[in-house]
C-alpha cells in the first residue's frame, strides 16, 4: 500500500500488506485480549479510555499532521478531529457505567427480572479515509468501554493513520491486541476474518456498496453488523428562516472537510420566497473560502483525497451541466499539482442528473427552489439515502413537525448535521442501520441478556 500526499501527488511511504499468517496472528491476539478485557472491572476500561484521551491531546500535532499529509485535511480541521476523538473517549470514561447498568422490569412478587449487557468479542471495523481518526474512535471508544476489542481494516489511502491509531492505544497502555490495524485488501474480510468463529461482529463506515458486501458476508455467519453508509443530505430553508444564519451555516455544512463527508449538506432546498436572498448570501460565503496548502492554518479547502476521487466528482458536475444544470461557481479542474477542486455551486438542477441522484463526495452543492414545505419534504425524501437532514425556520415547533416527516436517522433544526458523543448517530434506507454513540452505540455490540430470578 502506498501513502500518497494528495496536495502534491508525492509518495510518502510504502507499506507491505499483511499476509494470511499476520491476519491469523492478529485474530489470535484479539481473542486473547478479549478474554482479558471482558473480565476487568469497568473502572479499568474507563481508566484506559482516559489514558487514550490524554495521549491524543499530548500528541495532537503528530496525529493531525499525519492526517493532513495522507488525505489532505486542512490542518486546523485535523487538530479539531484529534480533539473530538479525545472527547468521545472522555465521554465513555464518564458515562459507560450508567449506559451498562442492568435494566430492571416490573415483575411478579418474588421475581427479579432484568437485562444485563455483556460484550460479544472481537469486532471487525471497516473504516473510511475521510475522517480517518474520528470514524475509528467513534466505534472504538464505546466498543472498548463495553469490553470488546477491535480489528481495524482502514482505507488503503491512510495506512499511516491506521498504524498511528494502533500506536495510540499502545502508548496509552492498552493490553496487547486491544485495537489492531490490519493492512489488507477486501478479500481477507470475506475469506478469513468474518468466517472465523473468534470474530463476533462487524461495523462499516463507508459506501453503500461496501456496507452491502460486508453485511452479506456477516449475514452468512449470523454475525451482527452496524452500517453507517453514504448520504445525500437535504438542507431545507423555509420562508421564515433566518436566511443569513442559514446561508453561513450552509457553507460550512457543504464544504467542511473539503466536502468529503457523508453528512454534508449536499442538496440545498430553498423556499422560493427567500431563494434569491439565500443564493446571494450562500455564493458570497463560498467566494470567501480559501483553497490551498492544507498545512496552512488559514486554508479552508484542501485537496480531495486523490486525483481519482477528484476526477469522479468532476464527471458528476460536467454531466449535470450537460443535462441542463447551471454552474454558478467552480466546475473546472484547476491547473495546479494535486487533487484540488474548487467549491462548486449548481442551480437549475434537473431531476435525475448525477448531482441530484447520486452522492457527491466533494465540494459541490446543488441548490433548488421549492414552492412550499411539502415540496421540500418530498424532495428531501426523494433519495435512496436517509442519513441526515437540516431544517431552518424561526418556528421551532414547525421545524420539529417537518423533521418528523423526513426519512432520515438524524434531523437538526437550525443547525448543521453532526455526530456528537451524547446522542445516537446513524441512518436508514441506503444509509445503513444501527447506531453509534451515546447509550445506543455502546449497546450495539453487546449481548442483552434477560435474567429472571425466582
């Protein structure tokens, strides 16, 4: 595997893939670590997460600079990602006990009925490159707090990050095998890891196609899966919205992480009464975004993760323009080294063109005028995805009612969609199933055992 700097195209380092013997040894270590970790007091696991958080904060620059080098994340955002990973560790170090408490039920006289939560075992985590630390820690913190262990199959674009995450746990004093990275392709997932009886479950963050493949293999083995997949999130601006605040937030919601986010605001659905006002403010905000060297703290937009991904996005934009969409900003590959693509805004977007019907994973926004709230809801739901949605209105109760009609796992009113350790996160439809974070996240990879004592 090659680690390539997408800002320059230069190879950073080359890694040897793990062979069958290395994978087998990792599974064996994971099984041994699980046997150890599950028997430890919860307080020990909480202390481990606190130590992991301390390690992340102590070496923020090291980990952030690695992210920036391997996938082009602007350095200020990379530092923020490391801190968010420390936060999720802090959260479960504080709240795991209450999340894992036995649940008791009304029962007849002389009976004590309850549910206890017990860890399942080693969990395979198939993770993406776009938030290369956060996506892993979003799984790992609750899983380890519960007594499980992890086998990380990270994206091939970020092998250095994969190894660095393993070092984080080693430096924090985790038992050997608690969180291991495997530098492997796709085949070992289906041929070696999931069929192994010692591997209990799998979680995937990535494309719908990747989730389907892992779920199919896990299903053959009757193993639990959690899937957090793609999205084409709507961002609805109603006629009574604070248009200035909505436009300012929409710029961040679409362009954060250079637009490479499953929960980015990809389709902006604007009430026709405020459409012109919103579009003017949104374009002004887009024009202020600085695209450039991701190691510069003033940079807002770095390169995409690779030229292949950049070219795929450009094909979606050009095909949509050919179908009749108007390119208001961007839409051209810049004449410079690296996988850069300018912030791109399309209007008059015809139904069924790529930026309308497909997930766009980069800095391209589709803006629509809608006649009323019902039209906005219908358009919001007209997608195979169902991850997140944002609704903007000064009437909070109206926002809640509209949110109730949107087919998504997460609805945010007067805020961009985000993942937060304190609340569950996940999708429906083509965006997957299961939940991460909060109490729901820690309980996904647990045996919920009913205990009836007469």
